């Protein structure tokens, strides 16, 4: 095999691993097994959702929708699993579709991942779709083989209209 | 007697008929008698900081262009070509010396004048180029950096309209040593509920503890000690109202930033004095009639407007307002506070959205459950933030514009300053 073929095979193998990780992650989210989902973050990992009008914005310079560090993530998950997140009582039905997965090795043995997502959320008999691109930075480790250094959900929508809110894990 | 509002001082009781939140005819009346006859928020001065900066957005149901022209003046034009109507700005923001319509290439400068068009000669000598510029908003004025427009050419000037609300805009505008700025970006979302529910929700202390329990648990876990001991709801005139408290409800700044926080407080006291600095401490939830809210509550300031698309559906836009030239570490802390409370993806606003949508679902039974009760604090002269005078102010003005019924204001005790200094508060 040539080195081009070898690296292509390696990348394909990596993509397969990452796809399996993403499918397993989304299975946890859709089942509201958020106490297991939060274990998929590295200690300084963050979940980011840029403001839809500036999807490439820097969180230090522009308005975001979500910029959760471990502390806030912990409270977000606890609220959703408890009885105080009124926006999710009863829980919405959530269904993630993840596709077009692309992987690229990054610095420090991390892996840069891009994937397309469509998430359908049903609440009070109304279903809304959320469409966008995941732009994650992963490192190896954790219960499912990878940990989020940065989990980033970038929406294609310019406004959450008619979705109104993000009260679940996108 | 209004069919919508019962303002009974003998019981005392204040009630609103829920058909005001459901009927299409009411919405049509609101459009002509309220939204077309009020001052409506357009944007902040900082959003068009430089000549040629423009924003394209919807105000009062119309697409408008908010622009600073080459001569330095801020203007608002209807975002529609005078020729055939094409919207001229397709981008939500940018910088432009000229606006060229892509349909027939009519070109306007950023002061709205028609400056060129193909084959002008064929129109002949009667072509009225002077009067084919962009249609300006009938009135446009600013106060403390907040720009408002009106579709009523005869409306009273903005400063008079603002009445007692001007002071509260000042208490926010003066927080920045170099003024205030809108942080780039906005949060645009919807709520499947009547727009007037968001007026109420924007200045409602009573729901804080039950609805926002998950937010307050987080803030307590972050080390906050709630120190709200005084609050007040105030009628500011003309339908505007505010609730204020003397405490702080946000996540505390990390301890390593304490010197920065102290320095900022010191600068403020040196610039505006102890007494005014004490007034600027604490929280304020302000609504300027009909649909502008400014909330300075959790260590971060949000400004929002909202407009009814249908009686049961509104579109909301929210921005973050912050001191210009703020230290990046304080701005980061502010952003954390903003994101966890404000916005449709934080730990608080989604629960408000859900509550309003659930109210709207309940209104389907409005023929049987007819009245909403908004009586808290009616009969007291010093209502607190957990009372409802602020909502009654809105509804009385709303009722006056729709039915002509003159409102009788509630007697108010004078507002005693909460503290002479921040230290004393």
C-alpha cells in the first residue's frame, strides 16, 4: 500500500471510530441519560453555541447562546434531570441525526471533527427542526473512547424562529 | 366601562379579559392605535458608530434601514426601493456609501438621496428625482444613546414621551466611563404567546423564586449571598414602569477579579458621586411602552424588543448592552452572567418562554376562565417588585389607547433612596 493509501485508510478508520462515538453520544442525549453524557467532557471542556447572527464569532467578542464550562454544564444537566427545568417538564422527545462526518488530526493529538446535524424536538404535539454543523475538538479517553475538549453546535438558522428556545442538549 | 380591563379600586381588584390576548381584532386595533402611535426602539447609537454603518431590521412590522450617513447624522429609512419596492439591504449589517437596488440599478446614497439610475433621460424633464429618495421614518429621536422611531408624524417628542423612564435609561447609560455599547450579535427568537405576556414577564419579581429555581441554585452554588432587602415597583408615566431592588442577583465575579471590580466601583463613584453610584447599584427591570424592555438584573444588561406576528406568536430580539472599553476579564464575567440567565438557551429564559406558551395554551379556555388577575399591591402606596403595579401601568395605558378610557393612576409614596452609598446599601 502507498503512504497515501495508508493515511487514507487511517483517516477512514478514525472517521469510523468518531462516527461510532457521535452515534453513541446522541443515543445518550436522546434517551436523556445526561448524567452519562456529561462524563464525555474533559475537565476543561466546554459546550458552545454561537449566536446565530455571527456563527464564526469569538465568544470573548460576540454574543453567544451557550458557552458552558464544567460548572454550568453540571447545573444545566442537574436541572434537566431534576424537577426545576420547567421548559423540559415533561421532557421533549429529541432525535438527533448526524451525518457527513469529517475528521482531521489536530495539535496535541486532538481530533478536529465536523459533522452535519438535524435535531427534531417534539413538545406539546409540535415538532421543530434544528439544523447545523458540529465543530468539535476531541481527545482520546473517557468511557466511550473520546472526550470533548470543545463541543460546538453551530446553527444554520439566523433566528430561533419558530423554535423559540434551546432547552435540551442540541 | 372597558370590556378588556376592570380597574376596581373599591374591592380593590384589577382584572384583564383574556380575549385581549387572543383576538385578532384586538391585534389589528393594537397595530393602528398603539404601534403606529408610539415611539418604538430601533437600535443603539453604538450599532452605527461610524459613518456608513448600517443595520437592516424590522421595527413595528416594517423593514427599515438604520444608518449613520456620511454627514455623521443617524437616519432611518424604509427598506424598500421607491421604484418597485425591492428591499435594498439584504445583509443585516454592513458599511455602505451607496445602496444599489439589484432589480433596476437605482442607486441611493446613505442619506437616502437617489443619485443615479439607468437611462434617466428617457423619463423626460418631468422626472422628479428629488422626491424619489428613500422614504424616511416619520420621526426619529434618541435619548441616552437609545434611538426610537415613530410612524406618527405628530407624536410628542421622545423626551416628553419617556416621562419618568428617562432617568432609568440614564442610570444604565452612565455606567460606562466611555459610554455603553451593544456587544456584537443578537439573540432572535420567537414565543408562541401574546406579546403582552412578555411585557408582564419582563418586570415580574413574583415569578423569580418558583420559576427560576434552577438558575438561583446555580448562583448560590457559585457563592452568591442574596442581599435584596428593598424593592419597589414604580409608575413612570405614559404606560412606562420599572421595578428596582437594592441587591445583586448574578453569579459573583471570580475572587481574582476583585481588584478590577473595586477599581471600577471607585471610578464610578469618582465620576458620578456616592449617591448616584448607589442608585446605579442594584437591579432595574424597565419597560418603555409599548414593547421595549431593559433589564439590568444579574450582572449583565439585556435590551429587548418584541412584535406580534399573530395574537399567539411574537418575534423577539435581544441584545447585550455593556460598558464600552470594559476590561476583557470583566467582559468575560459579564458574558457568563448574560448567557446563564438571558437568552433562549440559558438557565432561565427558556422557562419564561415555556410559561408564556403555557399561558397561551390555557387561553383557549378564555370564554370559561375569562379574567387574569393583576391585583397584587393594589391599594398599597409602596408596592414591591413582587407586586404588580408595573403591569397595571402598562394595561391602563393600553386600555386608554384602545378604548379612550382615562386611567386613574394609583397613589404612590415617594421613593426613598435605598442607600446613600453602595457600602451603606
